[in-house]
């Protein structure tokens, strides 16, 4: 058995598409530092998240469980007290588990109050922070509207900007996510996408991505010789789509790839799909003017992340940490950017639910797979079991809680045995205008996606299913869900989804081994149910009763 890795650097971007890296084939966006990670590790080409929205996706990654198992199915839905998360598994294995950046975690305040857990206690902080010790928590969502702040807690980043001379009560918006005002107007807010191409008012070195990189390096420097798992969770390239100079002008309309969409998609749209196409963000991203303004800046934000990867890797090399640190680079979901007449994420086309995933295991056992790609069906919930195994644990002994699978066999090039045939993703659209448009009660506003290597099925309770043949239609332009010729494939995938729905997901307090060890033990504790005659059982089982008063 290989020696455990010392450290884990778990890097997650927000809303980064799988195909916006040069190692994934983007023709214009060069990401040499991320590509260098892929050259030293394995790039998984079919990695999928368990929900195409920030909060639910991240809670699945942090717990190793499907959305319907942990229950935090949309942004702002608390992750209930009692769900084990990354730190709960890794700390007993000797790894401090620390956060720098975003989690989109909402604490189960009611549950904490019911159980008497003080929010400021160590347990209270960890329960509130998805199990991490927050070196710096910042979701990068510091909007201010008539009903108050989206995030009531002001970030340390605001204080940093104030200390650097950026004035105002919310410099996150006024400097990092806004451009200089136009004549006679207020700030050119990044919330209005027409301003995307303008340079953010903040200096590049003080913008969010370099700042979070430095905070990660601060933690690593302070950790010294102590082993760790650091979750560096970048806020970008998530909206507001605005970048500091020079990243705002590195790319232009000529670098914008044609939108993947057809008029027939609009004309024959499934009712749920059509409702998502009517959202403001989708209507705007359906316009060429919006795509040609926003996408170059989206690319610039990714380029900035790649440059910061270079800074971070040089820092690790200087401290001789590259040879003892597992490095993972991924995203919580993608971004439609106008493909399929949609903006944002939310549905299950590849630009939304498929993510980049690079895993670099520094140990000799992974030498055979360095610089390779892997086409196995991989899920976000696979990362936590992988981390457990990497630091010397045994994720297989946690199968009563963990629903993902360790990637270790794929990283070491071992023959696959019984790898998954399907991946699963879920979506809860109950809080969106879509639910009102479709007249769906919250309990019914759900979507389920199941896919194998070729076919992708989307179940929309109350409506017919959607179906795509990724072999003949890799761009997912033709919905075959109403095609009688596909009835067999639909039935097959529905049966697989039904089997998945019957899985054991809530029995989390007893492992498989513990249950096997319990079998028959009640007999030896004097619980002798269904016996007619004493001779039916060995005499020793009657030892507590035979020949004496059992009341004592």
C-alpha cells in the first residue's frame, strides 16, 4: 500500500465550463498553468456535478452524497446538522481541513439552536461552514438591495480594500465589480452586463482572484509542517462578469465561439426547457450583442485564474510541497453563455452539468497515468472518497454514508472493476419564476438526470421526459423524449433511475460491517423470539433463565 499523501490542495472555480481550457480544446483561450497540472495528473473528460447550481452541487461534493440524500437542494437551503462533511472524515486522519473562499453553505441555525450548539464554538463554526475551519470564508455575493444584503456578513476582503485606500461601505461592488462611472451617471455596475468589457476600478493585484490566492498562500505558510487539506474556492469566473485591466481586453468578439443552438430547439421546446428559456438571463444571452460583450470577459477571468495558478504552483515548488501534495482542480458547475438559448446554469446540457476535473497524485503509484485523460463516468461526490483514501483512510468502510467512489483505481491505472454505468444529477427549481410559470408546487418542482456513455434522460415530474443521444447528437440539439423509436431507451433509463431511487441513503449511523456483526447477537442477549420448545436452541442460550430466578 502506498504511503499517504501529506497534503491535499482542493481548488474549485465557480461557474467554469469544462471546455474553456486549452487542455480541453478551446481554440483561443490559453491556460498553460492549468494545462501543466493536467500534464502531471489525470484529466477526467466526463466529470459531472450532482446539481447544476452552486449550493446543492457543493454540498454534494463536501458530503460525498447525492442531493436528495443531504437535502440542501438549492442555494440558501441549510445543510442539516448531522451531515458529515469533508472535515469530519479528514481530521481524524490527521489533516486540518481549511477553507479559503466560497462554499455557498447555509447553516442549519434552527438545528443548532435545538441541539444547544453555540454558533461561536468550534463545533458550531464547523457545522456552519460545511465542516471546514474557515481561514477566510467569502462567497463573493455581496449584493445590496432594498431588502438588505444578500450576505449579511461583510467579508474580510472589504476591510482589505478599505485599508488599501478603496473607499466606501461595499468596495467589493464599488471597486472590484464596477467600472468608472459614465458621464452623468453613477458607477458602471458589473450587475449590468453592458459594462462587462470595461475595466473594474480595482487594481488587478487587489482583485478577488489574486487576493484569494495570497490568502491560500498565507494559510500554507502558517501551517508549517502540519499536514492539511486546503479548499481554495475561487469566486470567479462567476458573475458579475467584470475583470480588472488587462484581463478585460485580452479577448474580443472574434474569440467568441458560435452559440450551440438551433431555431428548432425554440420551436419544439419541452415545457420546462421553454420556461427556462423565458428567464431574463436566457433572453439576454440569446442576443449576440450580449455574448460578444460578456464572453471575452468571462475568458479574461479564466485567464486570470490560470495566471494565479502559476503563482500558486511556484509558491508550492519553492517550499518543496509539490511532491507531497495532491492537487485537484475543478468547478461547481458550468455556464450556458447563450448555448441552447440559455444563460446561467440550472439545466442538464453539457455546458452546465459537466465540469473540468484534473487530479494530480504526486506518488509513484500514479506515474503510469500522468498526462493522460480518462473517459470513465465520474461524479463530484467521488472526490471525498478519493481524499480519504489518499491520506491513508479506507473510504469503502464509509459506504453507508458516502455515495461516491474513490478515483484511486483510475489514478493508478488499475483495471476497472464494476465502475458506474450511469451518472446522476438533480435540480430543485421551486424558488424560480419557472415554477410559477409552470404552476408547480414546491414539492413537485424537481428534475432528475440520468445518463450513460451515450444516452441522457431528464425526468421532469408532471411532464414527459427529455432524451438526448450523445453519440449521434453530441451538441444535444434534438430532444428525442417524444420519439416512439426511443421508447426502449427511455424505459431502460427510467428503470435505472428507479433503482437508484430505491438505494439505501439515509441509514448513516451503522456501517455494513457493523450491521453484519449485529446479526444473531440478540439471541446471546436473551431475546429469544418465536421459540416453541427449549430444545430448539443450544442450552447456553438458556443459561440466563434455566434453573434459577432471573429477576435478580
